C-alpha cells in the first residue's frame, strides 16, 4: 500500500500514471500526484515516483511555489532525453500566474521541458498527455490542455501539442465557442485514423452542440485535423467530460476510446454515462500480425504517414536486438513461406534492404515526400528479419505491415 506523508488535505492520489520501469529492476513503476501537498507553501503540490516492486519512493518532485497544484495532472511520456529511463509530464494548473506544465527526468527529477500559459485563469496544465512520436524525429511528443484559455473566445479553451525533442509547438487547437472548456481532459487516443500518426482524445465539458452544456469528446489527429466529435446526449451532462484512450477493445485492429459524461441522467439523475467508441476501419497502414519472438518479443514494425504524394513518413522498427543485422523485405503480394520456424509473409520480395538496428534495438527509415505516380489503392507488404540469439532459430521476425497508396 502507498500512503502520503500523513498530512491532511494532501489529496495524495488525485492523479496516477504508470510510467514504465524507472528504477531498473524490471518492474513498472508509478507516478502519483498530491496537488495539495505543501512542500513549498500551501497547495504547492508534489509528484512522487514510487517503485512498483515495493512501494518505496524513488523520486519526490515538489511544486515550486504556493498554489501551484503540481500533480493535479500527471502522465507517462516515454524517454524524452533518450537516457534509457522513462520520463513523466505534470501540470501545475492553478499557478497564480497562468499555469505551467513540466517534463521531469525519471532518472533524477530534473526539469527537461517547461511551458507556461498565456494569462491568469488559463488553467494551463489542468490536463497533460504523453504521446508517441508525432513528428517523426525519434522522440516522443506531449500535449497540454488549458481549459480556461481565452485565445479564441472567452473560456473556449486550448490544447497545445509540443515536440518532445525541442519543446516547440507542433499544433494548437481551440474550443469553438465561449465556455467550451476545451482541453479539460486529454489522453493519447492511439492511431485513430490508421495513418501511422498518434492521435489525441480531448474533452470539451461546456460544448453546447448536443444541448446547453451537454459537453463533447473529440479526437484530433496528431497531424492536425479533427477526426471525431461525440456529443453528450442531454443538456447539462457536461461536468466532467472525461476522455481516455484505450487499446483495441473489440479485437478489430483499431484503437478505441472511452468518453464519460458524469452528469448524464440515463440511469437516473446524474447517474453518469460512459461510451466506448470504436475507431474507423480504413487507413493507409494495417498491422497483419504474425512474426517470430526475439529478445523482447515480436519486434513491432510500424508505418507512419498518409502515403499521399508529396507527404513525409517513415517506417519504424523497435524492440529488436540492439546493433544487429536486419533485412527488410518489401513485396507486392502476401504469400506465406516457411522461415526460421515461422512464416515470412512479405513474399516474394520485390526488394530486400540489408540494414542494422541501432544500440536501442530500433531502426527508423524516413522519407521526405511520398512519390507521385503510384496508383491509389496499391497495396505493398513489409516485414523485417533481425539476427537475434534469443529467437528460436537465431532470427526474430516482425509483424507483417501493409501499406496502401492514397490519392
């Protein structure tokens, strides 16, 4: 059991996030927010990183000044500084100035990234989310919600997507109308539209589309456009609208999301309602599964980009043996043949590229612009084989990845 330091009103556990193995003992660890902790004055807040193995405190990260409320929002964000240790992002939404969000090193607690809201009352940092690599630079990226932001209109809210590598703004989105409170909750939504780019689930508790303050949940592409707008069924359902990205709940190969309208009256006054929304079926990339496990299981092969002429993208292999010989097979047909105790499905190969994984077992193959002249709807298949002494026959095989050229 994990306990606070025993002081009243700490609200220890207001936010939780599994952040991966920070301590290096092979057991995933946990970040815990206590936004009313008082290490730097009243309600300055704190975040504790606790061992998943024994509950001991690995790091204690204090808020910087009174009423920071550090720890109201906390999330895992991958390895931002590429030191091999997972990091975390946390918000200080009630900072007296305008709100803040910081990325902290999982190894030392040092501040790696720091952003500040625009004006008092922005509630910048009320929600934070770590995302996989959106901009194809090999570093995970991050999102921060500011539900009280007035940049568009009063109280419409704003969400910003930041580069994990540089801290620069990649995208920003705004609520549609006064009081929308867009960005009150945010979460990684997987690859909702199957274009290989991570997407983001966002709440707008004050949205009036389905009735006054009915609220809504949205999915925004990591590339910018809105992909989904899901409205509360009845006015007044809005407080709070909570969104959560899920893995593939129904086994159809698509990411799903949950949207909660906590004041919905479906089962009685303010009984609450949760909708699980399935992702779309079409997209330029499809994981056709298969593979041979190696040192860290089946190494995942991922395609990113729209496969539209002139647009950038990349192929990413991860979780493979480090600094190992690798062959990437590309085929126009999906024909299974026996291979090292498994099945090679990208066969016969149209082309084979002989490469090597990096020191972390990853391989990234980018392109600046998808070529013109390929017919829309053309399917091609990719699969990677990596030398790996942990595999049954000394070679691990990735999943089969299908790409479909777009118009």
